[in-house]
């Protein structure tokens, strides 16, 4: 089964990576798909986000990293995917995720949304929290992969 794990990944956190590890165990091919969403104000470009994820997922044989724009169901269909993977951290994620899953099902009933619950250790993590901590001069090294940490340090140094 081909599965898509879509998201903003701005930047990827250890929570995202945990979901990738879990999803790669149930999919034959897992496509991690960086959403290009010009409406959101983001720290990293789509290319930078793909680059970080590709470096992190190097050595995971059934994981591919790419980017997409437009409707997720259109992208999923074009990839031949049968499932969309989403991570759940807390009940607060549920309402939005459930609404998206049902809307996607209305558009394409052949693609199933699968929810994977986070490792409890990472349930507090979000990309925005990581960015906020870094902005205030904190150390997010327990929250992101070292590849992401280095990229964030480069960004804040204006490199
Ligand atoms: P989006 O803008 O699509 O919500 P995100 O990068 O914020 O993109 O999240 C992508 C997916 O990863 C979502 O399903 C989200 O719930 C999940 N996710 C985000 N952070 C974590 C975490 N710490 N643990 C598990 N899942 C997470």
C-alpha cells in the first residue's frame, strides 16, 4: 500500500519523525509530502523542508520525500496512494483532522485517512512551538533532529 504523509513540516520535529517511523512499518511506500501553501507564513521554503526531510529519511528504504501543491486528494490519487497518514497528539487535534478526513472522503471515497497517535514523549511538540523557542533564544535540541537544529541555527544567523 502506498501512503502519503502530508504536512507543512516547518520545520519537521521529532514528533513528525516518530510518525514517519511508525507509518513506514505499515506502508510499502511512504511518501512524505511537503505542502506548498503560500498563504502560511513559514520559516523554511518548500525546497528547504524537502531537503531536511530527505536527509533525515536517508536510509529508510521505503520512504520518499517530495512536495505538492493543490488538493491533497488529487496528489494522492496521482501517486496511486490508498491512504493518507495524519498524526494525532491530543484531543484538540481531533476535530480539525476529522473534518479534513471527512471532506477528503467526500472528494475521493477510495482514499482512507489513517490516524497514528504520537509517542507520548512528543505529544507536546509542534513546529510553531519549536520556532517560538528558537526565536526566544532557547535550545530546541530535544525537539528536533540535529539536521533541523543546524538549519535553524543557520537561518537565525542569516546564512
Ligand atoms: P499541517 O499544516 O498539515 O497540520 P504539520 O506539519 O503541522 O502540518 O503537521 C503534519 C501532521 O503531523 C499532522 O497530522 C499533525 O497532527 C502531525 N503532527 C505534528 N506534530 C506532531 C507530533 N508532535 N506528534 C505526532 N504528530 C504530529
